[in-house]
């Protein structure tokens, strides 16, 4: 059931009515036209997509670095084992 201010009876105030000028929400409180809103939304979605791509790239780089680190750790363990077993014999 609608009341005079355009909200639903029962206190549903999350989103006011669309004004006669195409503005979303209560016309006196919403500073953007529908076109401005859609433009800003598109900008934010593009920025989010770019950020997600950067996160994906960084995850790939992190995995590569973890692989290199693991390989280096294996080499260090092998070198340490070699030094313990063979260097005292030769020295």
C-alpha cells in the first residue's frame, strides 16, 4: 500500500520514489540524474574490472615467486647437505 510520500506503508524507506525529473530516490536528497548515475556506475564497474585484473596478475606473480622460493630452498637444503657430508672429508 502506497502512502502520499511514495514510500511503502510499513516504513520501507530504502529507496524513495523516482521524481518527475528522472532522479532516483527522494528528489530533494539525490544529487544525480539517472544519466549521471548510470555514467558513474559504468566508471565504477570499469574500475572494479581493472582492479580485479590487477589482483589476478598479482596472484600469478605471487605463485611464480613462491615456486622460485621453493626451488631456492631445495637448493639450499642440498648445498647444506653437501657441505655437511663432503666438505669435512675433503678438509
